[in-house]
C-alpha cells in the first residue's frame, strides 16, 4: 500500500480556504452541542479509559459534554468506519490507536483507508507492553531468554490476545530481531492469555502493562523487559528490550482522529486543549497509573507518526505472513 506522506503536511493549508471572519465565528461557536467520541473497543479497556479521561477534560474546558461511545467489533474497524462515515463537523471523533495502524495491512478488504479518511487531531498517550514469562522459564534477562528459545527451536510457546493483536505483533517483532523460533498461541483477548500464562500453559507473552502489572508485582509472572524505547516509571528496575535488541520498540498508543475534511479550525482548537490537558499534573498522574507516557503532538506531527507506525507494522505483518479471516 502506498501511503500518502504528503497528505498530512498540507493540513495547515486547509485553513486558508475559510474567510477570516467565518473562521473566527466557527472557532467561537464550536462546540455548540455534545461531541461524540467513539472508542472502538468494549467498555473497560484501555481505549475506553483513555477516552473517558480526555473526554472529561475536554468537557470541562469547552463547555459541552464529550459523550464516550464504545463501538467494539472487527478489531476496531466497526467504530473507525462509523467515524469515517460521519459528518466532518467536529461532533464525531475517534479514539484512534495502534490498532488502526496495524489493521491497515492486516485486513485486505476494509471499507476505508485510515490514513486517507481520518484527519489526525492529536496524540494522547503511549502505553508500554512488557515481555513476561512464567516463573518456570529458566531466564531472568532477555539474553537468557533468547538463548533458552534458541536451544528449543519451535518449542517455546508465545501467547497473545489474538492473531494480529498488538501483543502478537510485539512478539513477532521480537522473534524477527532476536532470530528465535517460537510457536504463536492466539487467544480471544488478553485476559484469557494472561490466565494461561500464569497457569504455565504457555511460556511468554507481550501484554500491556495495564493487563499484567498486578501479577508482576505479586510475583506470579516474571517481567524481563518493557517494550518502549525508555524504561517505565511503573517498573523502573525493568530494562527495555531495546537495551539488548537496539531499535526494538512496540508500544501501544492512543490519539484523537476526526473525519476527513474536518475544519482545521476545529482540529487546531481540539489539539490545543488536548495538549494543555496532557500537561496537567492530574492527567499526567492518571496516565502514570496506567504505565502510560503523554504524547503531545501537533496535527501534522501526529499524522506523520501514524504513517510511520503503519509502515513499521506492515513490514512485521508481511514478514510473519499474518492473516485474519474477514
């Protein structure tokens, strides 16, 4: 898939299409009614949590309710398509995430092109995953695990939340960079996968920190490394995978998107308020509780980030020949 890198670099030019007076009036009027923020997964998940935290901030700052709508299904594609088809007036927004960058390649037949059809508004937060093993695995470091897996090619089992899930792709990236052969065992969600890891049915997994930190602290699972480029404040003594495999990075991320052709006035106003929220000590502390790191970006910067992430995971998906039934 050829990705329109220049697409995002021209967002600012859209502002010139609006007369100055009408731009000012639009900025003063927005939002004049409730805004719907669609989180494309079930309630209680990380996307829902991030959406509610940022939605509350925007409601307080902009004087209108930001209503969170959870629309799960098809790995986020149902909720995403609902935003793609919505009016570009700023009243329907998407809790975008790493799943969108993954799905652009994972699914052969989507009814939309995420990069073309969603206007980037603002980045919000990076959420690290963590490489964890069952305590029976004779490895306490990444190099020890690599040596262990290489001594048993095709016999080390790697759990994930499902084929094509971020935990799956984080593991596939590790396999590729470490040169190890592990058997992928997909589950229907991160919860069941972690449960079987605790039971010793599988040996390694790359879940989000949110899903696993309680078990790590209780000693029921052993953390070898976090997947972000820098160490996590939630687990400061745990190294990063990149300390042993330079260039490895596989964090989840979340941000806000809007339908194509949404006014740059609305986009800029939302971006400003979101970035101010990310600097707020209370919001930063709440994200820290999730193991997350704020990700403030301007719209064009967020757009380039999405393109880069899409290209990165496309290579992993194609190399591992990952396919999903549609």
